[in-house]
C-alpha cells in the first residue's frame, strides 16, 4: 500500500522547467509486482533529504492524501541553523504568504490577518545550541510550502545552506541545505500503531555535526525521542 524512501539531497521529486534527473525517473523500479509505479503522496524540496512517502496504487494514494490533508501524519525534521530560537522548545505560529505572484513557491512570514496568508504552525526543540550553529528538531503542524525554512528565517536563525531564506551563496562549493526529513509516522490503520520510519542523517549534515563535536546517531535518536512525545493519537 505504501512505500517510504530516503530521498537524497539535490534530487527533485518531479520535473521542473530546467529538466534533469528526478525521483520520478526511478519510480518504475519500485513496482514490486504491481502493474503500475508508485506515486508521490507528498513532496520534499529538491535540496531536502530524507523520508518521502509513496502510494502504491490509487486507493492508497487517496487514503494517504486524506491523512496528509487532515494533518494526521507526524513529520519530524532535523536542521542545522545559524543561531537558534530564544526558547529551548516551543511553537512558531506565524502565517505565510507568497512574496511574489510570479514565484508562488517563495514565501514570507506576514502578520496574522494579512489577506491571502495561510496559517502556518511549527513545533521545535533545540537539540544543540552553539555559538554560531545550532541543531533543531522540527515538527510542522501545517504543511505550507517552504514552511520550516521561512519560519526559521523569520526567527533570525535560518537553515545553514539556504540560498533562498538564509542568504547562502548559490555558487558551487557552498554549504548544502541542512534540512533532513528524519522521521515520518503514518496512521494507516484506524486502530493499532501507526507505521513509523526513520532515515539516517545524510553525509553533509553528519560532517557538520562532527565539526560541532556531535555524534550524528545521537542527534537522530534525540530527534526521535522528541517526536514520540509529539505524536498524535491513533485515528478514530
């Protein structure tokens, strides 16, 4: 019914105007005996790595679509940020709106009540607070375009390597986006435990953590423990 893959950073999930290789080019290899290839149940940005859910057939895609739309799927990300929120744990409740009608994916934080703005809520926990770089676990309560990236930029602690919201260089050789979909928990059954999966932190994030004197496996485990405290109850 469902597959969860570990998408590498730098691989778009679908074709863009510039063409090139995408995850969609490889889905046919994931049929595993079914007559059709699986399809995306949600999206990850090109430069975001980690857990990505696929539906294996139309009925599965319909169910997964309802679960994602209802906010029933728990998602946990790990990010390396430039700075950190003042609090060690909390919630960002800040609407987002398009910066430009010509670039619909480019978002900005706006005051509540702004015309055209969408509600956007992110829970966070600081896993490591450093002088320059910090590590956060993030759980998007809503699922807006670039929500985590725009929210952290709004707080003044953008994600390392973010060329859109963090001022990182777009030239080759700069840091890659340090945002990883660490864990996803999907309540497929109306009763019983949800299906949970984790993806190991990618090499570029592991390298940065090592420079900070941190153990990647311990950071991943800490994010998982926090995620379990945030988990939603089973579906009714």
